[in-house]
């Protein structure tokens, strides 16, 4: 039984390669469920694409990625406020710091580690080095230094002196909202920060800018090393290279008034229960359509809630091009669909297409289709990544 992610490898790799021209010097973001692919799979793809730097969500993700040693820079996007382990002092790590508290915590955690395990720092005469990305506040209002704290940014590198930790600012980072902010106001915020940053040649990590805007910023501010963080747009784009399908496991006739399933609901009509692979553990949920953008979507959403009240739930599984109905809420690894008696039925063993949100999906199987063209991705030795080149 399987919920399977089919990846058209050739098209996917071509898209990864093309992304470099739309966002030169970008850094791949690898986090969470690995956008449906898994973090290790993506780390491997990034490496094969010649990327020398990647970003991960948390320090725990950094620890889990066995590939870590093969990157020059590993940027951790979420501030760390947990006890560190000796391995966390690895030189490729860059920690995001969005407040004085974040910095103080890291400095003292580094100092504690260095004191308790004096041999973990390779060059033993040297002080432990803490490399940071300084997070600046954007309209997101997520963690980040406020503009009024700009003066403090000048003192960041001396913050570790007393504790014997050498703090290096590797770059500045700003995270823009995905929606609801114009390109012009993003640019205004960037420029306001550029005037306040204590160096003329900073590395600047940005996100959620269009390719046109990113390319223009690079042209207008060539002294800045612009690094675009890309997740969804890189790994999934329009999802044209992924195909998700679920195996039909069993089909049972059910009659009006008969009880069935976990909830022992009564069937309202004659029909069939169609058991398919994929359940709540795979991210199959009784979900509303993900966003409402138009009147048409709003009407769909209203229809969805009305049907919900009637205990009828559209499922993300489709058969012959049409959405199917859940017979009851998804089980952990299986879902039960209801097909009315007049409807055509799939065969057991057949696969039905499923629409899942890739950032919450977990698959039983991954199958790559389409052979690889050797020259799609330059190998890492042929290509040097400019990421972070300016400051390190
Ligand atoms: C997740 C994340 C990204 C990537 O976001 P996508 O929408 O998946 O491209 C970029 N920057 C930061 C700080 C993030 O946490």
C-alpha cells in the first residue's frame, strides 16, 4: 500500500539549474518535512547543483543532516535558545541572531562548551568562533533588530570579548511577507537598512522578492552580496514536476442504513467504500481549500462548509478527473472514500491522483521518473558559488 510521490527528475533538475539564472547566488532552504521530499534528499540535490551553502530551519535539523560536512556554510534560520552540543561549534554553521538576548545566549553557550570541553575547538590556541547572521526587522514583525537598535549593530562583534568568544557577522538577513507588501515598500525597507548597516560591503540575505527585483537590486547595489533564500519556489514552483498518487487497497459494497467504519456511521445511500493509501499521518486532512483569493473561491469555501454540515467532505483524491468524497475522516494511513452506486469504480491496485499540501505531506514511497541529462547540473568542482564570498 502506498502513497507515492513521483518526481520527474529531468524537469526538476532543469528547473533547479534555471533558478540560478533567475536568482544568482541563491541559498536553498531545506527545512521541515523537506517540502515533501525530505531534507536529506534536498541536501543531496543542492550539493549536486553545486551549492556550497544551504539554510536549514533549526539547529536540530542541522544536526540531523549528515551531509553537513559537505557544505561551506550552513545557515540556521531560527534563533537558538537551547543548550548546545560540541558539534554545534562546527565552523560552517551560521546562527541567526534577531535580538540581544539571542546573541547573549549563544555567546554564553559557546563559552560554556569551550570551558567544559577545552579540546573541542580544533585550533586550540584560538577562541571559539561564533558566526552569525543578523536578523533585521521587516514588516513581518517576526524576530529581528528594530531600526532604533541600529547603533547596537556596531557593537555586535565585540559582544563575545568578555566571554572569550570571537563573534563574526557573516551577513544581515531580512524576511519579507509573501503577500500584502509591494515591491516598492520592500525596496524602501531594504534601502533604509542599507544606510544603517555598519559596513559598506555586506552580505544581505533576502526572501520573497521577484526575480526581476532581485536582479535589479544586484545591479543597483553591486557592493552588496545579495543572497536570496529560496524554498517553495525552488523545490516546488508550480508542482509541474511532481505527481502524487495513492493505491486503491480495497473496495466494499455498502447499503443504505448499514453501519461502517471507525465512527459506525450509517450509509445514507447505496454505494461502495473505496479504501485508498494515505491518511492523517501522511498529511491527508479534512481541509478547507488553502486560500480564498476570488469570489469563486469564496463560493467554493461556502459550499465546502455547507457540505461539511451535511457530513459530506470532498477528499483530495480524484478519479477520472473528479474530486471524490470521504466516507469518514481519514484514518492514520488509509482513507475511505464513498462512491455512489451509479458511479464508475477504480480497480484495486489502481492509483488515484491526490492533491496534498507538500509542506505537510509525508509519502510512503518516492519514485523518480525520467532519466537525467548529464550536463543539467554542473558538478561542484566546475562551479563556484558566490554565496557569502564577500565577507568570508
Ligand atoms: C522558510 C523560510 C524561507 C523560504 O520560504 P519559502 O516560502 O518556502 O520560499 C525563507 N526565509 C526564511 C527566514 C524562512 O524561514
